[in-house]
């Protein structure tokens, strides 16, 4: 066929290639699939809940390719059973095949009971390289129906690359194309502009060398709402090692190896201090590029007072669930009040666009240095709030806390049968590793032109303490055996102020 329907009821002539259709009603297309989709959705790691009581289709695009199963890109609102919370929006990529190949057995969802695809096997299309290749070709040719790629510049989107889905515990899905492109699919797309797409678009325009280049963002129209950003395509960083895994490995080697456990000793950084220093430089470069691309302003006294009040409220909430924080309540409140009064004492505090959820897992190490990735921000915070300007030291504080966790993770993985003397030695080495690398990171940040974190002690201590309080609440709820880690940080940070 030579015509494709793009949008609702709008037919246009199209060249030979994949045929794209978007039905006038998403319900018409998805209705027959809903009985098999609901139980499958409830088992996904990115689903917020354990059961699904209802699914409401919001948008759909169907892409047909010669000799390939149909590809359905859908947006649905899901309601969890037994809750009064508003529905959560999800993106689903579905393949519909007459017969499911054995290699895709793990991606199977079910069999369509009725409608245009009656009897066909429906499966998670992200697992199918053929359909992911079809998706990329359709986006590059602007023939993906209502699913549109909004280019970030003049860079052409390469096609003909071999797709490879990434696996792992992620809240999104990702596909690598030939070690050149990374397609990131938001499984829980949020209304409004995407903080990550905005940040990467700006960083690409600034030619930032420490972040992947953005090719474009994917969006779909949703009836009665603004277009929804459902993913992005960015440069893939080949040969990269996850910063968290790398740091934990180096911490392990230091804790178990010979050398001086003194935090001031020459081997205390476990061979990682130069890398921590370079990571600090990379983060400072990213902050500088964001500072050029987005507005930067000086925060006024009422702004800081409100920030401090929010931190105190979070502390009050945490103490109710984590009584161990109670002994530190007054001292932590004083730390937050110290920060809240900075502007009134003439100490400047500036805010700008930041990463928003910075830790070692958001950094990739390569032979060319560090890259900073994943600019979605803190997942528990609404997208509109994540895009608000913040002091850059909030990002720095997040990374410093991550060094602490890396050391403790390496320590926890060791054989617990060690004697008391060896256990004490290991704890000292873990503490030394974290301290030295925290200092190296701050030194690298300052060396690259960022404000020296050590000269902004009131800010940095408040942000680290706020983060540690959040960690304590999280650990108490989900991993009680890890609670001593943030509690030790709180003890250290409060002691620093005395």
C-alpha cells in the first residue's frame, strides 16, 4: 500500500516501506488486547503496584513491516487494585506475530482472544531485534505515525545498525544499535516536558564533552493533554564501565589488600583517587555547560528559608519511622537552619539546572574519561519539580554519599568469618577509601572551575545530611540491615558541626 495514516483520520501519500496506521480510537485497537496485558503488566519490574484493576488506552500507533510482526506502541493508564491513587501512565511496545519464535519465548505475553489480531501471539517487542530495527527505520524516515522523533540538531539518525536490547534492573527499557545509538524508552512517561530530554538537548547544543550527544526525543500526542515524551535516542558510549561497579571493585581491592589504612596514607584511595578527581572535573564541566544553557540566579533569603523548612519537614517525617534519628534531630535541624540563614548573612547561594540524582551509577568510565548520564532526576519527585534550578552542591552531595555506599557495599561483600581484628582493619580501610575519594572528587570539581565544595561547608553539610535522612528512611522501609550506613553518615555530619 502507498498510503499511511498519520494522526487521527489524516491520510497522506507515503513512499514504499513500512506502513504506519493510527486508529481513530486507541480503544478500538487495544481493547481486544487488554485482557492479556493486565496480568502481564502487573509482573513488570517497572510497574508501580502488584495488581491491575483497570487499563485505559490513551494513545496508540501501529507500524507494519514487510514480513514482520506488527509493532504496537501504546500508552495506557493503569489503576492498581485496592488504591485510591490516580492512574499511572505506562508505555507498552508490543509485537503481534502469527507464531512466536522460540527465541522470543521469554517475551511472551499471551494470545489475543478477539479482534483484528485474534489468535496472534502478543509479546514484549523490546526483546525482538527485528521490530526494534523496524522502529528505528520508521523514526528516521518520519514514518512512525503519531510517534515522532524531535531532532536535537542536524545530526542524521544512522540506520542499518544491529539492535541489541539491554537487560538489568531498570525502570525504563533500552536498546543499543550497533554500539552507536542508545534508544531509551520511558516505561512510565510523565506529562509535561522531559527534564532529561531538555538537559541533553541543551548539553548537546553546548557541545559538552562529558555527556552523550542527543539525537532526538520521541513523543506521542495524547487526547486532551500535551504531547507525551516517551523516549529519546542518544549517543551510545561504547566500552564504558558503570561507575558504581568500578568504584566498588576498587574499594574491595583496597579493603582486602596491603597498605596503610590511614585516610591520609598514600594508598588510602585504593588506586581510585585519580579517577575520583577526574570524575569531579567531569561533573564540574557538566555543571558549567548547564549553567550556560539555562538561567542561573542568586537565591534570596526567603528561598533558602523555605528550603530549610522542607528539609526539616522531611526530617520530622523520617524520625517518626526511624526512631534512631531522634537523638540527632536537634543537631540536624540546626544544620538545616544554618543553611537557611546563609542569604541573610550575605553568603551567596546560586541555583541553576543540575543533574538531580547524581551518584556513581550515573557515571560511565571510558578510556577517554568520565561521562555523566541519566538526567531524569530523582524518580520520586514530579518532573516539573526536577527541572527547577538547584544549587550545584546538591549534586556534589549525592556523589559524596555514593562513595560512602560504595565502600560499605565492598565491605559487606567480604567473608563475615573474619576475626574481630581483621574486621576492625577492614572497617578502617573502608572508611579511609571513602574519605580519600570524597576529598579527591571535591578537589577535582574545584580544579575544573567549579566552586570549591570545601569552602561551602554549610551548604554541603546540609545537603549531605538531607540526603542521609532520605537514605535512612529508605533503608528502614526496604533494607533495614543497611540502616547503619546513613546513620553513621548523620553521626559524622553532625559531629562536624560541633
